[in-house]
């Protein structure tokens, strides 16, 4: 069984036991449980074809547990204007929350 969940306008296809990176949830602690109520699609195997929501499936939710907060590798951004002696260099390091999907309800 799988589900497509919506978390702050980002959609993720998940199944039970998956680990996904979502945008950082400030104040979240390791072991905290989360519930995602905005489920767009619930799919199944075999005869259970699944349900598609308009826009969300009624009564469906996905429960997850926070594993830890992680940082992506640094991305270096360089700006260069030729013949102007203008160079800028700065970096960006995205922060995420790693969650483990426990169950798909509904």
C-alpha cells in the first residue's frame, strides 16, 4: 500500500517503512510523532485499486516518526560579471527533517 501526501505544497509518494526528507520542522524532536492529514492518493495492490482525492482523500492520514534533523551538502553559488571585476561567492546549506513512515491509515 502506498500514499501520496501533501506537506506544505510538496508531494511525496510513501509506503510504510520509508524514510523521507521533508522541509525542516523547527522545534521537532527526535522520536516525535507526526500525522499528515492531506493525502492526495491512497493506492493498494491487487484488487484494491486505490482512491484518488478531490483534492484530498476523506478520512485518510499518514503517521510518521521524526528520526532526526539533517543538513544537505553545501551548494556554492558564484556570481561573475565579465569585464566588471565583480565576483561574489556565497553558499547555501538546506536543512531537512528526516521522518520514517509508520502507517498509512485509510
